[in-house]
């Protein structure tokens, strides 16, 4: 069963029971993404790690490795 079919079934059941219709699929996706980002930043601060720029710093470290000393 697809998400759309499940949504239509839930909407039909809610209408039959006189309840409010459920939110459409994808309605709160961006809100969830923002909350996950905020949670990760908060967890980083609590753990003593930098909250911003971690991905760029890691990519920079991978793409520009330090020169090895020869001696």
C-alpha cells in the first residue's frame, strides 16, 4: 500500500468516525529536518564539540591531507 493510499484510507475512516482528517503526507517534513538539525547541534555543544562547520572541516581534512614530514 502506498503512502497516498494509506492517507486516503485514513481520511475516509476519519470522516466516517467524525474525527479531524490526518495531515497530508509530507506536510511536516521540513519541520522534522529542522528539529533533527537542532538536536544534533545541541548534542554537539553538550558533548563539547563544535556545533557548526563540522562537515566542511571533515571534508577539508579528507581532501587536503597534511604533507608528511620525511625525516
